[in-house]
C-alpha cells in the first residue's frame, strides 16, 4: 500500500524584478506548507523573477540575484521538499524548476518547450532543456514540467511516465483569457486519461502590465475529476493528500530521492473557496485585479476618468471603484455644447452611486478659442472630423493636466470595437496611462454593466446609460451607427477576423455581407497606427491588440 503524498500548491502574486519581495512571499508559503505537514510544496513558473521578466533576463546581475535567492530559499527546506520556478544560469539562461530539499538545492528541471507566439517570447531569452531528473518523495515519483511542456502532444510527460512517474506536477505562469480554465482542464484531462497518473498544476496570480494571471491551481485525479482547486484571482495555498499507485518503470535518468518522516499527519482543515461560475464575473474580476496591481505595483496613488455619461466610462468607473475604493477614483465631466443634458445628468448620477468625486470642466469656451485660432487656416472648408476631434483633444489635454497636477493615473475608456475600427481620437480620448476595457468588445461592455448591476442588486450604473444609443456627442444628434455598423453586427465580425483569424471568405459563409466585411477589415487595418500609440490595456481575449496581434502599420496587403 503506497502512502499518499501531501502536496501544497502555492499560487503567489509576484512583482517582476522584485526579487527580495518575491523571495519573502515564497519563504512565507514554505513556512505555511510546513505547518500544514506537506511533503512537497510547488510554486509557479519563474516565481523568483516574476513573469514575464522580458529583457531583464538578458542582464547578468539580474540572473545572479535570482541565483542568490534560490540559495536563500533552499535554507528553509530542511523539513519540506520545494519546487520553485526561477531563471537559472544553466546552458546560458534557462527557465527552471529548482528542486530544493534538506536545506539545499538538489537539482533542476529545465523547460523544454519554449512558447514563441502571442504574448510569449521565451526563445528570445531561454535555452531549451532536455529531460531533467525525477523527484522521488516517499512512495511518490514525481515528473516535473513547466507550463508549455504540457501544451504539446509529444511532451516530456511520456518519458517521465515510462520511467516510473506516478504523479505529474506542472508549474505555470499562464495568463488569464476567456475560457482559459476550461482549456487547461481539457489538457489535464487528456494527460490523466492517457497515462492514468494524477496531475497537479500550480499557476501564478496577479497583474503584470497587460497580463493578468488568474491562479486557479488544481489537482486532477486519475478519473479526470478535479480533486481540489485554488481560488481565482488571489493568493492561495492549496493542500491536498494525493493517493498514488505503485511506481512502475525503470528510470534512465537521475532520480532525486527524499525520505520524508512516516509520522501520522492531522487531517487537512476544510477551507471554503469561492467559485466563479459566470464568465462575466470572471472577466470583471480579472480586470479589477489587473487594475489594482498595475496601480499598486507601479506606485500610483489615485486614478482619474473622463466621465461622459456613456457606457464605456461608466464601466471603467465601476471597475476602478471596486479595484481601488471610491476615495481613490476621480471623475471629470467635460461637457461641450453638443453634450446632451441626459449625458451630463447620467455622469453625475453615476458618480453619486459610486461615491466618487466629480469635477466639471466645460469646454465650450476652449472650443471657441480653437476655432478663432484656426479660422484662417481652415477658411473655405466646411466643418468636419477635424473640428470634432479638437473637442476630444481638448478633453485629453485637460484630463492629462489633472494627472500631472495631482499625480493621478488616467484610465482611458476605449473598448476593442472602437479601437479596432479607429473610432477614437489620437491624443484625445486615447490619451492616458492604462486602458482597462481595451480588450472588451462593445457588446461585452454592456454585458458587464448589466452583471455589475445584478451584483449590486440595483442600478448602480444608471439604466439610462445602458439603454440609450451610444454616441460620441461631437456634433448635433450624433450616433455611433452614423459611422459604424450596429455593434451586434460589428462585434461578431471583429471576433471572427481578429480572434478566430478567419478569412473574409469564411466570415461571408456565416451570413454576413462581403461588402460589409471588407469595409470593417479595411477600417481595422487602416487604424493600426492609432493603436500603436495608445496606452497598454488588460488582455482578456485570445488575441488582444499589441503583444498578441502584431499587424504592420505600413503594408499594401489588402484582403479582397
């Protein structure tokens, strides 16, 4: 009869480059795991450096400091075996799972599959590894892998299983995206179905620039069922007793063997963990954490949002309050002569409901000054987009003035639909430091507003904001549909073309007009130069603008 392994999965919220703090977090989790009588504790990929560390990984002093942290953490492993992710100076620089036990470093497993797509650039920094050692703790022989190693069919797990592994542990830094958890579960399910070996997965948590990591570490049994799962979007220590079958197979590689004491362990305390069932709630929490961490980790104090009385700024305000608290959120109303009374009233009502400050800075006089200054240069030409955009740029300048004066971070309010087709103004509504709804299509913005009201139990976002036709209000009686297709038509086409990478022919077969598809695609491609100059924002979908979708600005390719 084999003895179960008590495993601790420690998902932590690291800061890239803050090796001292990351080391402290890791040592704290080791202490908690020891108190819980765990045999093994596993921490996420690149826990010591933070992920992604990007070009810091090219700096020798940075790698040296990571190595010093490894030695310091190892001192705490006299009573536990630890698997800790870190960059390591092995064959150049490698992405490593460092094995520590008995107060020392005993070995390392190097990541073999280096992702080089989407937001990942690991081949730029790391040397791929080959099959590393197995870790034998009591009756359990552990095959260790790192994130992408399980996302390829012919992975190192097959050889680990052949050589006697009876538990797989994968340490990961897998960013959040819609439906990402289901994909991870499917991969794990395929692994346990193939090898009949339990699978444990520990993931990073927290925001890092455009990325947000959702945690949700889990253990899956050989029946394909989840034995235990950590909380989403927060630090957590998941303790699980894992029954393992007798180890079979003969190892052809190094085996690091640890003999833990055979003392009887107390039961694991039952911990209630909140589950997220609704995708809208999941997305909302992802953005909230991303904003909270971006502000906190970069040393910003408060935030400021241009509140137009529209749906995008309303959602941005609500998320900011949930992330930071109402006292740290400031809104500014910037009405022009074209702003409807309803929009001004809606912005005030939203501020009241959320309990945030609202500053009013009417821009009518400034518009006249611009008109006077430009009168000679514009003589003989009808008013048009240039005059409309001046309004947006006045607003952008005023919001940035507040930012400079009070050290408030400007949150821009553009959504993915508008930025996709260029329905936004450079140095106007695109001005700012962080774009939290940048990767949300307009229809999803509406969904999240309705979800937030449902959660509140009343219309914390005024119903009139949700129900009224969207408008930039840059000229009399303007509506978005004067320039764009309705969002319930535009968004599915954008999703198919951008995120699913379908061709015009394939989208046409879904029932959309070819003329409309081509119009949208041409608007999308022509607006790349704008997007490159906009602020970074939170990645939510499979393919966000920026690090995910890298389209040339200068190109003569046009899909016909």
